[in-house]
């Protein structure tokens, strides 16, 4: 007797969030409240990032694979064609009133499994 058995695999995408990069001033910081987010492949990605600063903020998201340096994923500015390619469906909108820069993606992929860093950099004003 032959049994025709199908094995079903559940693919899980684990996204680890690490608080990172505080400004030189104690009033300038980035907060990522979730230490680990686990979602299934194809589900929506939503990673929280809030910030505190006394200046005009400039925010970034970095993606880091194990044993690799962080790579820029996106910035708050409009994307060039090169950046759109690098983003692979990720996007974030700076909300100055809520002081947030949450990372989103409509449909996750296994290759999205990584550590994500939200970073804050103050605008530099050069006086002559």
C-alpha cells in the first residue's frame, strides 16, 4: 500500500529590531520598541521607529545580515531609481507630528529576514 503524503512547510520571516544610534544630546534618540518581530512569508511588514530631537530630523533605515555591515535601505527623501531598486518594496513616511518613521512592506520575502536599524541624523547647517 502506497501513501501519497504531502509535507507542508510554513516559512517564517524573523525580523529583529535593535535600538540604535542616539544623538550626542540626551534629548536626541531613536526608539524601536519591538525587540523581535516574526511574520510569515507574504505578510505585511511593519516595524516601529519613533524619535526625539530638538532639530530638523533626517532619518534612515539600514538592513543588516548576519556577519555583514549594515547597508542603507532607505532615507526619508524621494528615492532615485537606484534607491528604489535597493528598497525592494520597503517604504517609510516621516511623520513629524507623531515623530515616527515606521518601515513597511506589503508582502514579505524570506530574503527580508535581517536586523533593521532606524537611525537619526541631525540636519547640519553650515554657516559661512
